């Protein structure tokens, strides 16, 4: 969606959540930035509604399109997981996320591209309203907290945009990424457009925003009211993610350690993950999440929400045929004594993690297929509930241990990374776990396997494929055997970025598309609304299109 349209939408969304007092005087006359700053300095709580407005946009209903796959950031989580390897989505009419199966989702005219671009930029604009209102050098404890929220959330959005619309950081620093829009150029961008910044420039902004947020949160006495807001440990966790992608290994390890040290969260125990869960923002292992209320429009819609499309034990799209299943090849990598094996039905359609009522429902009533996920519990644990008010996880403490293990290994100490990984898995998941990994790269791969299992369905798997340059390989897995429709989505797309300045991906010779033809199937194109309306981004500035892909037989 074009920049000035997003600006209008973002302003309207913010006003709807009660922030009009920062934009106009009672008589409706526009006020200046200085007057706004004066207002909030005298009454810092006036900006609180603006910050809450940013978090509200995470789960906004049909903000971009009138479709059942448009419900905020959780839509993006499902889009990305659906185009990877580990989550198998059914080829049925109820599956609103099926475009990722054949990679038609990433084209410039795709609704998926439009929703993704607009959702993230809408949040950026809303964050910019806060950063434009609060002076960077404020000494007010409350204002520092609110400014830190806006900066960290803006960094989160740019980090996602950077990974979706361009290849991973390392080796692509000079490649065109996405436009940078802050409080400094927002009005100019809305009026005259803005060009794509480089990957390096976008990551520089991300790191600066997160570092500033960390400094403000570490010195502010104000603490968050609940986990929808960003705390110091979450800010460190976000910077750990960024440094991991940038291959700043020592910095990633240090940030992960700080996140763990400063967090009140603790890893879920073996007992706690031996039953369907991951539904409540107050669970002890959640650091940050999207808070959903029963009265939210995404909930009153009934089925236009994340758990409707994900959950197997509640009423929604998934449970009437659009099941979310684990790739059987990954399922086989989970240890026999690991309770995470029970996060999914086995080949016979059963799980040791289910109680009698849950198993009976899935087997006899819903007729759920093998490998269906049962990781995510229904709201209030009520089987087949139609109240889909589950909270959505954005960051869990377990991820920090996995970042630490990988970063330690890649920073030059594979023994330390191996020890961190084995200690974590043995303590919290599988007491019999061990890895024979001894080199840094082997430890990194062992961590990746654990990330694929532990964070399944939480919107992170596709980013790992990109940063680790794994490509998308469904051909050598059990995708082709999971049901009769899957062979037509049996793609094998190699990632050949290393050493290539133009950062392209290619279809393996003779196995789909045109042999040797350069494609960008792994990253999205900038939507056509943007290229048609933004005078500083046109067709030649966009990511390459792709040929029609053919699956591997």
C-alpha cells in the first residue's frame, strides 16, 4: 500500500484507540510538535494511549483487506510458517494461507504481500507518532518508558520487513532493502515518496533504536503493566535476534545472557509442556506476547483470528479441515522421551499429551489426520470452544537459551555452545538428549533442529531458513507422503546467496522453473500499490519476479 495511504490509516487507527488529545486541541486546530512535547512533559500519561495503540495494532481486524487472513501480525506469522518446510498446510478451501504452498504469495499483486507490508508500516507510523512527541533527552521516568516502547516496536517491525523483502544481512549489506521512515521524514515520505534504503542502513536504525530503548528501560523506574509491553529483557532479546542474523556472535551471546538475567520468565518444565498449552500471556515462560480479550473484534468475528487458523482443539478453520501439521521428517527427529513429541499426533493419530476428552474429540469427532499439531491449547482448555481469545506468543525465554548456545559456538567456543544446548534440553525437555556435535557449524545445526521443534508454529521458522541459507527443501522430506495433495507442492529451492552480490536464489537445475534462471522466490516483492504510487520506487527498483515453479517429482 502506498506510503501516504498507510500514513492516513495509521493516524486513523491511533485516533480510534484514544490518542486524539495529542493531535488536536478541543476546537480541532492542529497543534505543533513543541506544544505536543509540552503537553506530555506536563502530563506523561497522556501518551500512554498512543503506546497502547501500537500494541493494539498487533491484532487489528481487517486493517488492510476484508479477508479472513488479515488479523494483524499473527497473520504474518502464519504466512511465513506456511511457506517453509516444517508446517504442512492442507490444500483445501478452508486454508486461507495456502498461497505459501506454491510461493504465489510473494508477488507484487498478492494480498499476502499487501497485508504484510501494510501491517508492519502501519505499526511503524504509529510508533513514529510517539517518537515525534517525546524528546530523546527526556528525564521523565514515564516518558522514557513510553519512548522505549515506540523505539523497540519500530525496530521489531523494520527487522521483520528487512528479512521479508531482502535476503539476510551478511553478504547483502549494500542490497536495496525497504524505505526508512521515521519521525524525521514521515511527512516528506507521505507527500513525495521515499526510496529503498540499503540493508546496512535499515539494520543500523534497528540497532540504534534497540540500544536506545535498552538504555531508557534500564534507567526508567516505570515498569510494564503486563507482557504486551516491552521490558528490558525483551529489548535485549530483540537485539539478540538481530545480532544473530547479523552474525555478531559475541554480541548475540551477550544480549541473550542479559535477557535471561533480567527476565522474570523461566523455561517451562517438562511437566508443563506435557499437555496442550501456549495460550496465555501470563505463562511463566512467555517474555512478550499479544494480549487478546474476549471483546476484541478478532475474537467476536469467531474465526478471523490466529487460533482459528492454527488450533486443532477449538472451533475454527483448522479444525474443520485446514489442519496444521508437522513435517513427519522433523517429527521423527524428536526424541521418544521428549514431551514435545506429544505436541503432535503420531502416525496413528494419537498423542500422549492429550486427556481422554481431547483425544476422543480429535479421533472420533474431528477426524484429525496424522501429525496434526496439539501444541496450542484451546481457550480456557475448553475443547471445541468457539471463543477464540488465545493470546499469541511473540518471545519465550527458551529462545534465549537457544540463541546463546548457537552464538557461543559460532563465536569460537563450540564446547560452550554444546554444553548450553545439552543442559537446556536435558533440564527442560528430554533428560536423555545428547548431541555428537563438536564443530561450531555442527552445534549451530543441532541448535537449529531444536529451534525447529521448540518454536514450531511461532512465526520464526522461515526467518531461520533465510539467515542460515537453508533454502526451502520439501523434496527430500516426508512432505510428499503426508497426503495425496502434497506432492504438487514438493519444491526444492536452493539458496545460493553466498558470494553473490545480487543475492539471488535459484531453482535446482532441472527440478523446477527454468534451469539456472535467477529467481527471488524466497523473498517478497514490494506490493504494486507502493511501486505505482511512490515516485521513488518503481518497477525497476523492485525485487525480481519469478517463473511459475514446478514441483519436484
